């Protein structure tokens, strides 16, 4: 059972890192990048879901 929780935590960590990298590479202004990064860091699962559906869709700058 403990391995399932560890695996879930690792997957969430990988997904959050991926989201933060994409946020920082986006063409959004710096304020939006900071806000989205803080949301993903403070609310790892919910922040990732919110960013995925509501985050900036602009290409890389």
C-alpha cells in the first residue's frame, strides 16, 4: 500500500515540474507566470488541474 502512495506522489511531483516548466516557457507576462507557479506549488494537484484548463495557451516566447 505504501508504494501506491509513493508512486502517486512521484507522479504528482513530475506533473507539477512539467507544468512549472511550461508556465515559465509560456509567452504570458511575468505576473501571470508568478501567479500560476505559486498556485501549482501551493496546491499541487488542484493547481495542476486549474492550470491545465485555465492557464495561458500562448506559445513560447
